[in-house]
């Protein structure tokens, strides 16, 4: 006979081998996502361009290249220009390390896998949205300031500020989701405090 821990048994608590298997599967999925983003980064960048075109089409005429991660603004005018989403400007560059962080978060057994997954998804969505906003900021800067000064201002300064804020918000959201207590935890704490 072996002693039962508080986390095992027949009273609805998951057993340790099941939790370990779930963590291994989750780590494998995160590793697969990271590898896929690295291997298929060109296709992901094109997908980003398609999504950005759909969003910015609500505000201005924009066209995405059919097989390249390029957004064309102002076609049919004398001020037409294209923005190429390079590997360094893709949100994949942010999501791959986020997957690595997720794998590290799976090592200690304190955090539930579902909470880690929820936090990673929320952070990734914020990072992608921030990158789409960054592309829009660069496009507006180019439109207002031209391909020289406008691009430099939009890409190097304003775009970097948007990226930093987006990353900070994403990591803050990830942390809040990971450290907050669920409703059961709060109720239990209140009962003990009474």
C-alpha cells in the first residue's frame, strides 16, 4: 500500500500521473506551436497582413499582396506605398518566447494547466492586437510624413512604443490571470479568516 497525498484519491481530485501527462501534452502543444511559427513564419506573416488589411479596410483603402506579407496603402493615388511585414516585425517573434514561458510555467505543479493556457491565450491575443496596431501606426506615419521621415518615425519610435506597451499589457494580463485566486480559493480564505 502507498500513502495517498492530498492531491490524489477518490474524492474528485486528479491523480498525479494524469496531471503529469496533461502537463507533458500541454508542453508538447506549446513546443509545436513555437516550432510551427518558426517554420511557417512566412505564411504566418501573410496571415497577419490579411488580417491587418481586413481591419484597416474599415478606415482606408488597403490591399494585401496575394502571396506575400505586404500591405498596399493608397493604391490609385500618387502616394501609394507598401509595408512589408518582415520576420522581425511579426507577432510570431513575440509569441514564440511566450510559448517558451508557458513551457516553463508548466514545470512547477502549483499552477493549473487550464489557468496557464488561459493566461497564454490572453497574452497572445493582446500581443497580436498590439502588433496590428503597430502596423497601423506605421502606415499613418508614412502617409503623413512620407517614406523617409514618416517611416523612420513610425517604425523606429512610435511603433516601438506601441510594441513595448503591448508587451507590457500582455505580460501584466498574463501575470494577473496566473496569480489571482479562483472563487473557491477566495471563499475558503474568508471561511478560515472568520
